[in-house]
């Protein structure tokens, strides 16, 4: 690959995800009870720029969440 030629090492592909794939974002234990849902259904959008995290679109809340 061009990456290997330029950097002389294999690229790290372990964190790659398919754009617009469905995912679940867990809600912290402090913010939910036994009877409420424990995660949000979302759509993966991209990797966060400043964090080692993902940005996920939550359609039910109409907002992005960094997870």
C-alpha cells in the first residue's frame, strides 16, 4: 500500500468502522434506572478529532454524541 511505502510499516486498521452503520451507545449507570433503557440506538458517523472516541448520531434525540 502507499502507506507502507511512505512510513515503512503496515497501517493500523483495527479501529476502522463502516460509515453509517448502526450501533448502540451505552448510558452510564448513574443516569438510568432498572426500568429505563440502558443504551441509545445510533448511527456511526466518524471518529472524534480530539478524543479517542466515536461520534454517533442519535436519531431519537436529534443530536450527536461523542462516545
